[in-house]
C-alpha cells in the first residue's frame, strides 16, 4: 500500500482503543441495546394511526410528549447515576419501560399521551450511559476514536431499528410491534445490568462523589458545546424532513429510503475517517461546516441521485460532529457529575431534533422544499457564529496558539489533552437520528 494511503487510512487509533479492557464489549452490547430504542417512534406512530385510528398529528403529539419527557429526564437520570450508581437506575428505568410498553397498546389515546411523557422521563438511558462509560474506560487522549466508534454504532442501530419496526407493523400488526419493542428494551436493560459498565475510571474515586456546584462545571465553554450539539441535530432534523419533501415534490418519494440509506452510509464513512485521523477537530468548526454544506443541498433538485450527491459533504460530517461534542463534554465535566453532563448533552441533541423537524416543515409549507435545507442550515451557522466569542476568549486565555499546537480544547479542538486529564479521565433510519438520545 502506498505511504500516502497508509497515512489517510490509519487504523492504529482504533486498534489501540479497542484493545482497552471493556470497550469492545460495551460497544457490541450498545449496538444491540439501541436497536429497540431506535424503533420506538415508528412503533408509536403505527399504533396511533392504525390501531387507534388517529391522524399523524395525533401520533406526532405522542412522540412530542415522549421527547419532552426524555429531554427533562436525561440529566435527572444522569445525576442519579452519579449519586447512586448505574444499576439502581437501570432497575428503575427497565421496570418503567416494561410497564409502559406492555400496557400502551391497551391505553386510550387521552391516557397514552401522559403515559408517553412519563415513559420518556424514565427512558432507559443507554445513549448517555454508553458515552459516560466510554469516558470512564478510555484515557482522554484516546477518546476521539472511541467516540467515533460509538457514533458509528448509533448510526448502525438507526439503520436497523426503524426498518424492523416498519416490517413488523406492516406484515404482522402495530400492537405486536409495540410488545416486541418493549420486550427488546427490557432485554436491553437486563443486558446493561449484567454488563454493568463503569461510569468512572479506575483512578477516579469510587466512593460517594464530592458535591460539585453547577457553577463550577456548567461553564460558558460547556454551554457552548451543548449549544452546538443542539444546533447540529436541529440541522439534521430539518434535513430529514426536507429530503422527504423534495422527493415528494419531484414525484420520487419512493426513493426516500435509498437517499436516507446513502446519507447514513456516508455518515458512517465520515465517522470512521474522523476517528482515524491524527488530530481532533473543534465541534464548533464541524457544526459550522455541517450547517454551511447543508444550506445548498436543495439546489441538487428533486432527482434522487442528484440529491444523494448534494448530501455527500453534509452527510460525511454527521457522525464526526456528534462524536466531537460527546468527546468535548467528557473532557469538560468532572467525573462526579459526568452522568448529569452527558444527560444534558443527550437533552441538547434530543431538543435539536425535536425543533429541527417541525421548523423545516413549517418553512417548507410556507415556501418550497429546498428552503427546508437552507433555513435550518442557516440557523446552525448562526448558532456557531454566536458561540464563536467563547472560542476566541479561550484562545486569548491560552496565549493564542494554533489548534494544532495547543492542548486539546473541547471547544477549539487540538491533538493533546490537559494536565488534569493526564492524571486520569475527569448525542427514521437516517443519519439524522444517529445524533439523537
């Protein structure tokens, strides 16, 4: 293999990360555990529309109730993990999920709405727990490829889960699909309880954590990372809706699955490349690039293959963007509050998706499908611009070295890690949903 090819395709970071004890099994279990979780939205939609005879608006309200519950519950459950440990939280959430999914098919719609909110509030915290465990298992200097692997595993789960739910709901029944999803989630909770991945590294205190006031860790730098996380998934949520609208307007809506599959596949490639390169990239830079490359996607026209080509640059940035934000949060949050911080990260990406899809829909209804890409991309770029002063202040505080020369800054990027971290470690089957939870 030519030297230049070996430089580009560098597998050493992945080999080193996967050689760490516990990481390989964590990622394997996480892929399987996330599949039923990624099928929940589709299962609820088919149940409300086909079994209850309601419209898609009513199904959207159930999804919104679950999303609001998840956004509120994620940091609360993360804080509970920090204080009580992982297994008690897994017992609580697994029981709650089992009760909801076993009873939901029999609930009338007015009862299903608050039940979905409560189920979201006590949703199995697999996505945030995996990212918290990665920070516990992997030294700070090696987390970039580890979080890239996690982001790719999320992508794979979202490529499988919704498709399985659609197949079950259309060939058997939505009610059976609901029970199957519930059984899968309960099995996921049991699997994680048995695995019991660490939430703190071996060299971090094992006893009750010191109470860390939020003002000490919920800093402008961390808030900036959460803001760009939300912006990224807002762009991705808008893209998901705009793809469907563009293809429908061109009479090629039957190609939607193919386009979204290409988008997800390109995201996988981008995530792999991000973990293999020799340096980190700023979440702010990646969100800005993702937003700017999304704005012109609608110019690709309504032909499905042109849309695929137009989506390639933005698609390649999906997994790297979410991986970089998770990595940044893991570096900025002290070990004693990392669960709550990862919960806030999960809330940010969930809220971004929840805002991006209806925003793009409203823009498309008021104008034309290509504007769904343009407006959500512009909002993402605007958030990056608003957050830019935080980066500039950090550059001045650090003496102004370049990103390549400076220690790793979770907002700015870089290739090293701080002295504190050296002592021990202290986001529909498409690329859009890979960023959620």
